C-alpha cells in the first residue's frame, strides 16, 4: 500500500508537471501603443541587416556562432512544496553552413523574428533542481542539459518610437545601453511590454544530454542519459512538444528577468563627445562672435561718419585747417596712420575678437561625425553619430591612444597658433612705434602671413578622415549601407575663420607697406612739401588704400620681405625709395630680373630649381602616398575580405564628394583643397618663373612679386604633405583606440563573442 499510494501520488504530481509543459502558452497580449511606432517590416536597418545575412552570412562558414545567450539569474520554472526547478542560463550555438545563410531576420509591424538553422545547432541550459522531503536534508543539484536542434525561432515584440536612431545618438546607446531601452519604455501601456519575447520555439534532432558534478552525480547522469536516449528515440514527437511547452512556460519569467536586467543597468547618460563642455556655453560663444561682429560694423560706420565728416568739413575750411598731420618715425600705431579709413581703424580690433571667438567655438564643438546610412528602397535611416570629432576631442583621444604627434601638431597648429596669431595681429595693429618699431612690425607681419596657413592642418585632417571612414556595401535594387563622415557647422566655421585670419593679416601687411612708402617719401622732401604730399596722399588713399599716385612708379623691393623690413629712416633706405619714385616705368626699365643675378650660375640655377620643383609637385600629387587598410570580422562579413585603398594627395581631395554629389559644403571643400594644395603651388612656381625670366616694367614686377608673396601665404601643399606624413605614422593608433577602447568597444566585443573568434 505504501508503494502504491506514494507511487501513485508521485506519478500524479509528475503528470501535473508534464501537463503544464504540454499545454501551449497563451498568446502574449498586444500592449496599447502611446506613440507612433517604427514599422519593422519597412525599417531600413531591419531590411539591410536581413539582406546582409542572406548574402554574406556564409562568410562565417565552419565557424561557431552564438545566437542566444541569456544569464537571467534564477527563473522559477516549477515551484512546488516538495521540489523546485530554476533556469539559470540559456544559450544556443551552431556551426555556419557554407551553402546556407543559417540565420534569417524579418520584421512584421512591431515584431522582429529571428530564425536560426545551423549544422550542429544545440540549445544549452543550466538548471538548479531542489528537492524538499520531510525530515530530510535538502537535496540540491545543478544540471546542464544539452539539446540538439534543427532550428530555433525567436519572436521579439519591439515597440520603438519613430526616429529613434536619429533622435538618440548611437554614441549614447553605445555608451549606455539603457538609452536604447528608454527609447521604448514610454511607447506602451504597460511600459514593460514594449520589449518582450513573444515566442521561443525549437525543432529538435535526436541529441539529448545531461551532466552534473560529482562522481555519484556523473554516474546517475550517465544512467539517465542512457534511459532518456532510448525514450527520446521512441517518443521523439512527445519530447519535442515537451521542450516547446517548457520554452513557452519560460516566456513570462524570461520577460520579467529581462526587465530586471534593464532596471539594473546604469542610468542613460549622454556620451560625452564634448568632453564635459556645456552645449549652451558652446552656442553662446558662437552667438557672441556674431554680436561682436555687428558691434564692430556699427562702431566702424559711426566712426567713419563722424570722423570722416569732420575731415571733410576741415577740407572745406581754411588751408591751415586742411593741413594733415605729418607722420613721423616716432608717431603712433599702424591703426593711427592717416591713410587708414576710420571704419577700418575701429572695425579691425572687433573683427579680430570675433574671429577669435569663432576659433574657440570651432575648437570645442563637434566638427565632424561618422554615421551609418542605411537605405532600403525609398526609405533611408541615418544611424549615428558613431564617432564625433572636435579639435579638443581629437587632441585628447590622440594623446590617450599614444598618437602624441597628432595631438601636439593638431592642438598647436589648429588650436593655439590661430589664437596666438590673432593676438599678435592686434598687437601689431595698435602698438605704437615706441613699443614696436616699424622694422620689427614688418618682420612680425611677414611671419604671420607665411605661418597662418598652418592653421589648415586640422581641416586637412578632416579631408583625410572623409576617405578613411568610407565603407560601402550594396545589394543592387534592394538595400545599401554606407559609413560616412559628415563635416558639421563647427568645421566650416573653423575653415572660414582660418581664411579670415589670413585676410586680416594681409590687410595689416598692406597697410604697413603703404605706411612705409609714405614715410620714406616724406623723409626725402622738405617739410612744406611733405605737408602738401601728405595731404595729396591722404585724399587719394581714403577710398583706395595701397594705390600709388598716378604716373609714378612703385618702389622696387628686391624680395618679398623687403617691403616689410626696409622702412627705417637711414639714408640708404631713403635713397632706394626716392630712386624708385623717380622711375617712370619707361622702356629702359623693361628688363627681366635674371639680368640682375650675381652670376650666370645663379641666373640658370634659379629657373632650373623652380622648374624642377614644379615637376616634383605635379608628380607627387598623383603618386600613392599612403593607404587605408580595413580589416576585421565586420569587414570580412561586409565585403568578403580586407580592403586596402591607396590614396594620393589628389585622390584624397577627389574622394571628398564620392557618393555625395549633392552636398554643397563638401563640393566647396573639395574645390578649395584641390586649389590650395595642388593648383596654387604650381601657379605660384609658374609666376615666379615668369617674374625671373620675362622682361617687365618695374611696376609690373613689383605687383607680380606681391602676388607671388600672397600665393605663398595661401599655398597648402606643405600642410597637406605634413598631414599625410603624420597620418601614415600615427593614424592607425588613433583608429585602434576609437574602435577598441572608445564607444565602439561594446559592439566589437559583442561580435567577438557572437563568433567565438
């Protein structure tokens, strides 16, 4: 009786337990959506990933991939008075077949379905079994169960609001995965049903194994495996249904466990792409620059109206009142020169301050981003930014990654140097001659003109990244995916500020040269004549700064720096300027500069050197200077192998608008890069060669020499070469840091775990 009663009772209990496993679970109720949702059946990311899996998944042939991995903690599958069964982990893996994709992803409204069919596909679970018998110690055992599968189906309910990938930066999601959960939590009522497992099912193959620890447990496991194996073969449909019933029972506990995991995640925090700098502060600096510009225009216009009107009224008065002050060598600053218009006198410092604010804004704001563009049919989704670049951020990441040369040159040439240059320009414009002599001011302005172009260093780095982060995959007529770099407003502001700083330097240089000519002229004539000459000069230069008097030849400096450094009042300089003034530009002056060479060797060596430089520049712009190699499992999966793209100085610029012909900003950037880095250097050499060999009037020679000087101030061939050299040496280190230690580290580790590679 005891055996009969107890045996019957245990069998009834087992039947009740198995009955629950054999009963199909109720369908998951559809929650009430509160916002417009993403339609997964037309979502470009879902369609692109689906097309990628169909076309490229066989690249992982003969590799073990992990398609399911959950560690939800203790999920109670059965909890009775005498026993309990808990699921601690659940995972699935298999070997990719080289002739079949093996993994499919589809979308249907708010559902995402995944179907896996691999060779050797198995489902592994870790269970904790506890038995509670009266007056007996608790029996507890951890059992690992391995089940062979033909396929595995996972149906997820994902309610995501529209525009989730554009309203929430991917950098935020990578930095804090809970940001992605926040994109779904306000979309349904109740909120914990926005992300849920709707169905988890499997189709078995005759593989079933159970393992446990300990000598006795292993023996028992072996005996059970033998018995179960025979039962498994005989009752295969029953076991199959039993397994799917168990997966159905586990659905609700799995969903609860998922949300417990979500709740334990760190709060959603924005990825610090701006290194802790408030966006409000950044925008405030940008607005302040325009405010300063507007104030400068108003103040300059008012000064021109008031002071200019006063000068006009004086000219209408007595002859004594009309006599202008004669500038002397001990006189005031460059801004106080009588030929400088009052508008420029006042506006120039405001302009320097505004450009300084533009530089500061561009340095701390994001200058460019790397995004992922997915297109399926007529629908396009931009996911990003994956990376964000600012000058301060680039310097920080470069130093952290060990690319110290990139950090030092980027921060120095594009961060510190522009601000130093503008400060020196302000000093040269306003400092009196007692503080800054005319000769030193000339050399300072010459140095600023020549060195200003190195502020383009960071701009050309962005041009290089436009090529470096270009990766594209496309299925004709179905789906496409592209990684692209997009310059933002801060980049264009930085580029414009660099150009404006060069222009401001040229204005100061031309004013300085005109002041030097005017000073030498006055020092060579008597005081009464000087007053008359100054009056005539002032009246002619108020509206046309820098023009010489009609009929007179311009001075003839022997080099491009002579006009900057030859304004001291010694007799030799005065004689030179007087002799130049006396020249009338007649045919007697029509002689090439080469006639004034020290020897026949120098007359030949200079044009030969210029011609050789021209040939070398033209040859170097088309020669492969460096190459970008893209490698790794993602590139293998996407493109079938490593990608090695060679680049030259010319192809870097031509690659800027590849695939994005409609972007006006990128088209302008491409044209400016080609002109400054390739066309202008060649043009500068041609002009120098013409200046040396062709007979010209003195005035023409001086004008052409000045044009060559200006060309040299803008020529960026050497800057582009410097960027290429630095990039070839250290760009790889920076890229490795961004991928493996930056915000992309999480996805990269996920792919590594997914492929067990």
